[in-house]
C-alpha cells in the first residue's frame, strides 16, 4: 500500500502523520497490494476538510467530509471509506 498525505492550511507535524498512517493501515485488509491512498487535509478558517482518494487495480473511489476540526473530518471520511470497502470486500 502506497500512502501520501497532503496538508493545506496548517503545518505538518510528525505525531499527526504517525496517527494518520496508523489509522489508514487498517484499510489494508480490504485493499490489494497495489493500492494507492492519497489523503488531503485542509483547514480554511473554522472549516476543516478531509479527502481520501483510493486507487487499486480494480477500483477508484474518493471520499470527502467536512468537520468542525480536523479529527472529526478525518474520522468521518475514514469511517465512510471503511464501511464501503468492507461491504465490497465481503461480496
């Protein structure tokens, strides 16, 4: 699994990147070995947005969630992606 994390509107921090990588590692069970994941986290004023783009040899999907803070936005987008990937994996 190849992972890229992009930060817009705030500084990247090592603990945040480590936290995101740990949470995203859980998706690996639903994805094949050639999966690419791009996470874009942005903050503009009081609005935070998390976008998740997943590309595999069989799929391309994207998810977006807004939240009051970055963790709310990221958790929401990760839960949505996990729910859909789990459903597709069980088929």
